[in-house]
C-alpha cells in the first residue's frame, strides 16, 4: 500500500494500484537441460525418462535419444528411427510415436511458448511432426494421431521454431501436457525422419513479483482490508475493478465496520455510492477499521479483480499562536 501525505492540507491518502502490465517469464524446461536431452546423457529410449519426458512409441518408427538427433551444437537430441536407433529413418509401416511431459503452470499465466530446433523429412500430407499443448487428462496412445495441434511440420532443414499458445487465466496452478508426435503412413519415404533438439518451455505470467491483486472467483467471496488502531482514515474515495471471463452479471459492493477495542465491532455498513465520510467515527478516540469488498450478482463464472483503491484520511492538527495563526499537523507519519 502506498501512503502519501499533504502536511499543509492535513490530508493523508492510502492507495494501492495493481500492475497488470508487468510480465515475468518463468522457464519450465531449459534447452540446456531436459529440453536438450542433456540433463542425463543417456542414449536410446531410456534417454527420455532420464530427462523427464514420457515415451509412447509405436512398433515401427520410434523415438530415440542420441547424437543422431542433435543439431551438432550439443550432445544429444531426439529422433525417429525405424532401425532400432541406428539412423534417422522411418519405416513403410504406418506409425504414430509420441514423447511428452506434464508441466505445472504458475498462477496468472498469459501464454506459454514452446521453442525447439527441428529438422524433418517426410511428405507434407502423410509424414509429419505435430506439436501439442494438451490437457493432462488426454490419454496419449501409440498409433493414434490427433488434430488440435499447435502446428505441424514436414520436409524442413534444421530451423528454430517458436509456438505460442494461450492458457486459462487462473489464480491457481494448473498443469498442461506438452507433446510431440510423429506420424508416417505406409507409402513412400521422403528424406530422413524427424530430429528435434533444444526444446525450451516458458510461461509468461502477470505480477509474479508484485503483491497479488484481490481476486474474486465465486459469488459471496470477500476481500478484507484491516487497519490497526488509528484515528486518521475517514473514507473510501474510490476503487476500480475489472472482470475476466464471460461477460455475465457480477460486481463488487464495498462495506466497512469499526471497533473501538479491536474486539467488538459494528455491523458491516454500506459505503455510500457517494463515498461520503464513514459515520460512527466522529469522536477523536482511536479506532480499528476494516473495509471489505464482496462479490455480488447471479453469475458464478469468470473472475473479478480489484485494480485500484484509494482511501483518504485526515491528520490530526493543532493550532499554534505564532504572531499569526498557523495550523500544523501533530502527526507527521503513520504506518499502516
Ligand atoms: Ca541436445
């Protein structure tokens, strides 16, 4: 919370503005480690699990780890082989082989980026690599090729690719299944099979390094702002919120309550629509204050988040006779 004071005017303002534009990129898989098959340099099919990947190979054209799959700039990479790992070839029997991993997405995600180096043969109609961002509930099976891919590739020399896709905006962590699937049919081979290396997976998240804004997921959900014993705060000046998700009816209502001893409280009182001074605090005695926002409206979908609030107080002042009359504040600082 930011606090600013105007000693001449005798006013004090408490405000909090949440920054939704600051994005932090969080790496989930590094190209120098698991994503490059370099965390554990193990050749063959065991090289996948050794680097955190699950392997679902079909019976003919299968994924292997080894020198053959590398760009040449690093040790190992992944590749499709139909001769037990000797060469980057694919067979004339229809095959679909996968490798994948589940990644945990931090809260407040904006998007996920999957980058990798790829060289791939094949004809674009029958023989290809597809890359997926799937729910973890999706059951990956050998021999089963599916649509819903981010992109598909065939007949390309070594190149670097970056695939970006959106994620559900959520206050909780969620998981996704990032998958690579090779498919070939029983027709003609064209060139080498597929080689892939230096996979990195990053998620762009909002406000990972900032105080999280109050989020309201469900009807009736509350956010309470508590002030310690004090006698300055006088009114909620304004607040702002936005809604995420489907545009159905939901909104926030602010309330406040007061206690003289921190134990016995008034009822929750409505903040008037004109944001007038809180009532019940006209004596000069210190008091405890709580302001709360409650999600209202019939809709149980979507999210409301407070983007900003501003609370105003008055500093206690005294008058000093000094030739003329000067008013100065008694309290020059306050910590909330
Ligand atoms: Ca590598």
